[in-house]
């Protein structure tokens, strides 16, 4: 049996309390939030009968501000909000957040890492190889050779 939701929804999101309209949560019909509040799914409630969403409450506040007013979050929280926008299937917010440089970089690094799980390991090894280089010798050329195969990764450095 489908659950009926009131027009005004009280939420407990990671311990932060929010009150919003059902229409706000369902603004994007193809989002997870719209699916959650469609009546097809069971949503747990806290002891005060607020609907529970298990995520960071502060980040979710920025999600609500976007749903209400189209407001984008400040850059210092944009990566976290982008992760939740992706999780909740809010494609429009996710797309707009890619305009933030740090969000775009994190998104691209994650995409590369998904295709090649050794990527971050290789990058960290390259960084470790370069740490001992003295910046007073900038005129020197440093060549880093990375060979990645399915079985192992070889990294060497010449100066």
C-alpha cells in the first residue's frame, strides 16, 4: 500500500531538523528524493515521527536551498554537496557544481580511479619520488616513467 505524505514534511537529516514542502522534495521527478517521497518506499521515522534521511545534515541544507531557490553552495562545501547531489540523483545541481574547479577535479580523479583502481596509488608514488627534489635546482629535468600493467606498477625517476 502506498504511503500518503502530508504537504509539509518534517525531516531529521543526520541530526539536523528541517521542515519543507513535499513539492520541494519532489521537484525533480527523476531524483531519489522524489522516489523516496512518492509513497512507493518505506521511510524510517525518528522518535518524534520526523522522516529520517541518513546523510550529513549540513550538506543536505544546501540541497534544500537549491531545490527551493536554485542557490548554489559556497565553494568550501561544494565537493560534499556534489557527492550528495549525485547520490540523490539531482542531475541539474550536480551539473552546475561541476563549474567549481575543485568539484570538477575531484569528479575527474574519481572517474579515472574507477577505470584504473591503481591510479591514486601511482600518483602517490610519483609524489613520493618527487619529494626529495630540491626546488633550488629547478633547471634540472626530472623524468618520471610509470609503467602500469594488470599485475604491477613500476615507477622510476631520473634527474
